[in-house]
């Protein structure tokens, strides 16, 4: 299957990363952040000062205790941060030694994934939540491409870990007995599996041609209950089922206007980005985005689902004349409905009515307009283009959380 | 071209924003307005100049009042409104009518909705329509062919920058030619007025007062083209300001309805394809 996406926009932010993999600097501490997961009340399973090994449970979902979030590195739990509503914000581990828990991989696939914490790699469509352990998806979408600005080319990374990726796909096929759809970039070289459950689809075009939201639409899966998983987590699953241990490795793209030598770096899950970027940056104030410039989040640790780090110059506080600038407490700027928004929306969704519905908090209208087919990253280009400066990703998350509660 | 590639980084998401802030859009529109304004001023001299200054003062006063009350930035949109209004109102209209008409247009056509971008009407159009309906005999100014030539660059720039929609322009032309053919009155080249391109670019294609979906933009353009013939009954010139401006006014009143229908159609289509 080949799909060409006509809509989209490639933003040239700065020099693209060289697609070669090098080792990143040593990481002194890692963190697992609760903010990467939505709608979960966490129950912490470790205490300050505890020694943990890779794969040891750190916290779990209070409502679905089978869902475990495991330690991305071995070391000592040094900080447990909470949000203002007493939910878990993050757990920081100071790295020490390399010890990993061994899992019994002869057990059922689902049990192993849940115990190892790799279950959290799945995201449901709609809503983008971690799926229930007893749910079964109509299809699993493996995203093996990335069209984000300054992203790594997954084909390069997959070449180094072909065996793990192949094993990972087999495991997924075993898990669900439904179809596994591997979405990859057109022209990227792939060793294709001869498994009746695994199908391949090639996509080409500008961003968002590489987003699962776009793939779902073209594959005719809008409105279905589908799980999505990134290639890097399929590699982790493959590694787990080959060796019995969790791998803590992540290969990410490090780029952005402030990076001296943008390229791919081999680092750890949840790595402290200050450590990683040591000696990589140009002079000057900077801010670190974990994820792409469009849909990432300012953070000092690598996010759970993130495959890239973007370093921007720190925006200076512009002091304009009061005459022209917006005073404090002013109402939001309007949406100027130009036709450019339609050019970045590959789904059959009307962007301006959706943006208006989100901006006024009309979740019911947003649902009718198709917001359940979307996740935050799918509307990131709308935020980029909108002259009002509205963050539609954040509004969409509010809409999805509200709609999910009603269901 | 550098304007297209300017980048702005922000401390909170979206971290990267397009260079086209509403302020910059207003500024660029203003620049696009300058050549036709210059041509018109050369043509009509001091009389038009006085009208332009008066319109700018009136628009500025209202903008200051509403900006102050609403705690909003001043922006530049009021300047665009004032210049467009002044270009069409002509230099023969009494000053008190200009003040009254423009005040009505700005307050009722724009500011009561919350300012530019929150309503569905173009204040300059509302002001002109107000004058045409209230004081019989008011006709809009008809500029020279040089005016049209001065607008061409701006038109091409605004379309390529996607600040205005080519769908409305093509729809409008199709509507104009199509309805003309249906009623047996072929559109001839002599019918093209000097203000034709200007009206299309700055009034018909105003993103705020036209439909905001692609299908809606086609319908909106067709509607303007068709309605222009209706308002051209007396003069037989559907491309003149006297016909086009009421047509655009009526079409912009219909644009929210058009959008609603397009949204319903989209919801229906998506429901069927999901099922």
C-alpha cells in the first residue's frame, strides 16, 4: 500500500540532523514523568533512597493496578515530585551501576508487557490513553516514520536493530491476533515480515504525513478502536522477548538552532537532557524541548514517548510600546480564518470550525467535527499557523479528557 | 520573501509560531493598499486627501475608545478600514455623512462583535452600504484604470501568501460569467471597472467576512458573482462598485449560514464513512 499525502507543511527550523548515530554523553540521572500520561491517578511503589534496577516497578495506575510503570535505569530514587493536586509529577533516579530485572518471557505476551511496563508504550485511538489490560484493539498501528521537523530517520535506526524490531512485530501479532499495520516512509528499506497479521503501508509527503493520525485516516480506520505504538517501543519489546531484559537505550535526534552539531545520539530512556547536551550547545541562553518543536514540551528530561530533542534560543522578553502591545488580562486574539489551515489537514476535517469549537470549549461540536480522530500532535500545525497564538493541542487534550469522561 | 521565513520562538506552546501574526497581516495589507491609494490621490487631489484624513481620524477615535474599554492593543486594522472606505465614498459626499457612515460601519459592523476577527462583516462595506441606503443618490467613486494596475501586485502577493483565498476569486468570476450567460448578458471587457480587482482583493476576499471553509469559499464567490448582476439592474455594470459592494454585503451576511451548511455536510459525510 502506498499513500501520498498532499496536505502538509515542512517547516525548516534549522540545520537538519545528520542521520548518523553517535554515543551521547554519560547521563547522571533519569526521570519518569507522570505528565506524559493522561487521566491516570498514580500509586507510587518506591520510596526515597530505594535501590531500583531497570524494569523494576516505580508506580502504577491506581484504577488499573496491572498497569505498571517501570524504572528506565538502575540506581537510587532521589526525588519524588508531586503535582499541585497531589498526583505524581515525576520520579528521578540517580544512575548507579547497570542491573536489570529478568522477566519470564515464556509467560503470555500480555502479562510480560504489563509486568515490564512496556504496556505503557501503547496509546489508544481515540483519546490517546494507555489501553485497558483486558481490551483488544481492532488494529495496532506501528509508526516507523517521523515527519516532524528535525526528526530522526527511523529507517537508519531500524537498520541497527533489525532483529529486535522483527521480533517485536511478531510479539505484537501474537498479542492481539489482529492486524498489525506498519507505517513507514516511502522508499525506506525494510526487511518485510511474511506474517499474515503484519501488513505494511508506505507514506510520503510533508508533515503530518508521518503521524499516526494521518495514517489512520488513509487506512480507513477513523472512528475505530486502534492502538498505536512507536517503532522505538517495538524495538524495546523485541529486545525484551529476545533477551528477557529491558533495554534502556533510546536513539534520538538532537537538533535545533542552538545545537552545534545536530545528529542522532544514543542515550537512555528518560535521560537528563542537561547531561546529554553537555558540550553540544552554542553559546547563549537556551530552552530545551523534549519532542518536536511543534508538539514537544519544555522539559529537562526526555519524555516517555519522545524521539527527539529540540534546543531553541531562549525567547527574549520583547518590550514593545504599550500602545501596540496587548495589556495583561486582555481577551484572546481572534482566529483569522485564512485558507492556509486547510492545506495542513490531511483528514476530512474542517480546521476552522474545529478551531473555533475548541477555542470556545464546545466539546460536543468538536466531537461532531471529528476531534476524536485526532491527538495533540495532529493539530500542532494549526497552532503554528494561527495568528491568535492559541495552543490547540492543549485545548484538544481538554476536549478529549471531557469527552472520555462522558463515555 | 524573507518575510515568509521569519521565525518566532515563544516560552510556552506553541513554541514556534508563524510569522503571520494578526498585526503583521494588517501591516502587510496596509502596504498593499498604498499603491492604489497613491494613484487615487494623484487622480483626485486634495479633495480625496481630506476625505482620507477625516476617515482615518474617525476610525482612530473609535478604535482608541474600544481598545481602551476592552484593554486591547490598538493594531492597524482601523487604518485599513478607513482607507478602503475613503477610496469608495468619493470626495463629493458631505463630511457629516462620512463621519456618520464610518462610525456606523465601525461600531455596528465590527466593534459590537468584539473587534476585527470576531464578527462576520467588513466595517468598510457596512459603512458604504449605510450611506447608500440612507442617502439616496449616493454612488460610489469609480477610479481610473491605473487604479486597477496599482492593485495587481498586491493581489498577486496576497494570493500567493495565502492571505486571501483564490477560491473566492475564481468562484466570483465563474458566478459573474455564469449568471451573465444564463441571463443572456455576456460579460464584456468594457464592463470591467477600475475598482473591480481592488474590490475583489480587499473586500470580497476579506477572510473575516467571507466563508471559512473551502467549499463555503466557492459558494461565497459564486454568490457574490451572481448577486452582482441583481444589483447591476440599473446600470448593467456588474463589475462596478455600485453592484459589487451590495453583493458582497449580502454574501457576507450569508457566509455563516454557508459555513454551517458545509459543516453539516462534512459531519454527515464523515458519519457515513465511519459507519
